[in-house]
C-alpha cells in the first residue's frame, strides 16, 4: 500500500475522478477542536455579562432558563431531557450558552450518544447546522471524538453537514479533514466513507490537499492513495501549510524500514 502511494505521489496517475469517498499525530499544526471540560460548561450559567463580553443581560436570563436542560444533557438523563423539551420545544434549536452552543453541542462534549440521538430526532435539519461562537457545528465538534456513532444520526438527517467547514472561505476544514488532522482513525474512516468527493471542493479550498497530507501523516495510506487515484493532481498539491504529499512522507521516517536507508 505504501509503495503504491509513493509511486503515485512521484508520478501521478491518469485515472478519472469519479464517485465518492470509500469505505498520528505528526502534523505540524493541529486544528483546535478541543472539547470543553464539563466543569467549564457548568459555569456557563453562572457569573454575569461583565465576565463574558458579548453576553447581554437578556441572553443571560435565557441561558439560566436552560440550566435544567444542560444539567440533564451532561448527566445523560434522557427522561429529564425529554420532559424539558415537551415543555420547551423551542429549546431544540436554541443557543443555550453564551458560547452559542445548542444542547446538541453540549451532548457531544459530554459524549452522551443516547442524548445526541434523541436531540437529533426532534431537531430540524437546519438546526443541526447551527454553529457555536467559534464556528463549529455539532458534527464538527464530534469529529474530535473516536466514536463515529455520534456522527451517524446527524449525517443521516442532514448529509450536507459533511460540507460545512469551521469557517467560511478556502481555509476552513470540513469534518473529515478535521478528524484526520486530529488522528481519530475510526471517525476519519467513517466520515471519509460518506463524504462526497465534491465536498472537498477540488482545487477551490484547502480540504483536498490537506486530506491527503493529513492522511499520510496519520498513517492512513489507503485513504491518501484513494484520493490521489481519483484526483491525480493531488500527488503534487500543497495543503494550507504548504506541505506536499512527498513532504508528508519524508516527515515520517517510521514509515520506512531502517534497512532501506539511502546509501551515498
């Protein structure tokens, strides 16, 4: 597999680009998708607007109302979540913290898969695409996890979530690239298996070349090889850190047996 990847990186391949994606951490710069500690989330409803610039008094009042929901989500209390949503159905798409997170974002942080599934059931496809203050959808946050089940129900209800990057413009990573960048193999392989090739915006964003270099750096040579076979120009393309696939390979001495050292 590695030999095939190297050959394609050096020579390219004339095959056509068709279909969708099939189905380590040596990267120079990892995208920051660090889950927020539960303790920090619990403090969201405390304090005042002077401690949190951008949060007005009215918003603070609304967030306090959702404290019961947040506690239920964090603790994994499904019945309490269901009861709250019956009384406040609008809460499914509400930004319930000053960080503009929805209850679904909080469920992802807490890694409560059964709560995630319940929330996705009652949320609209549009609500699933809500971004927090830092530009992350709940799926983008889930990309930081190894548990692909958290992503399954979201993608099933709104497949276009796979195309939403953290930030608008050519420099934003879509979920599959984020997962690869973070070295989460199980999540990476799941997201790659269901991400249409066009979502990589071939030649228009950093996602295509970045996925190749991040896959190589994380040791997912089959993914990198598949992408290069589908789009031969990626064999020489550079990602947003100006890294080529060949550079990524040469940055991984462990990928080459010691007996194959070059002799001068």
